[in-house]
C-alpha cells in the first residue's frame, strides 16, 4: 500500500466498495465506507488549507513588498532628518558662539568706557596741576 494516498485513489476505493455492496457485507461496507469518507474529508481539508496557504503566501509577499517600499522611504526620511538635525545643531553651536562673543564685546565695551573715563579724569587732574603750576 503506498504511503501517500491521493484523493482520486480514495474515490476509486469508494466506487469499488459500492460495486461490491450486497446484503451480506452491509456491516463491513458501512465500516469501510465510513473510514473512506473520513479519509476523503481529510484530503479535502488539506487541499483547501493548501489553497488558502498559497493565496496567503501571495498576499504576504505583496504586503512584504509594500512594507519594504515603506521601510525604504522611512529610512530615506530618517537620513534627511538626521542631516537636518546636524545642521540645526551646527546653527545652535554658532548661535551659542555668537552669544558668547556678544557678551564678551559688551564686557570689553564697558571696560573701554571705564578706561576712557579714568583717562579723562587723569587728563583733568593733569590740566588742574598745570593750572596750579602757573600759579607758583
């Protein structure tokens, strides 16, 4: 007996059993026919499952293509966003440098004004002393 039985083989056995049906083998026929019908049901279920698996395989393949395209687009978008982030980080760093230089400029401007004020005071003192020198 072959290990792999096909649907047609089981149907052929059903036809042979029906051909041999008589009143004397009715009990045996009922048992054999029930087993053959159960085997046919099993074959039918496997065929339906295989057809659904094939349909699912094609559907999964199509979905995988779509997801792959979406993934590629998302990766490209991620690269663009990473470049934008790097550019923004550079701008932030430059902005921080500008703020630091601006504060330093303000500080140096104040120092220059203080030194100018001291210079003016010293010049005033020198002028006062020169005026006093004429008095002597």
